[in-house]
């Protein structure tokens, strides 16, 4: 059976490791994210809300985004 101090140390180490991994993943994802919306494929968007969010024009008759 482990003492309370050992359990506390292991908990702190686990939280620190999770925080480090989260920071690294966030940095990698944000550095590879596109800087502008020039590469948005409007033809693949199937909802009016998302089309409006990316600055597209929704066609209610054909249900497509342009």
C-alpha cells in the first residue's frame, strides 16, 4: 500500500504529463492550421449554417453552398 505522499506525487506527475502533451498537441495543430479561408471547398458543405459561417452563399433551391 502506498503512502498518501507517494499518491500525491504520482497524481501531480500525471497531471503535469497530461498538460505537457496537451500543450504540444495544441502547438502542432495551431501551427498547421490554415491562415486564411482560401482553401475552403464550398461544394462539400451540406448545411446552410456552416455555409454562412465560412462566408459562402447558400442556395435554398439546390441546397448547395457556393
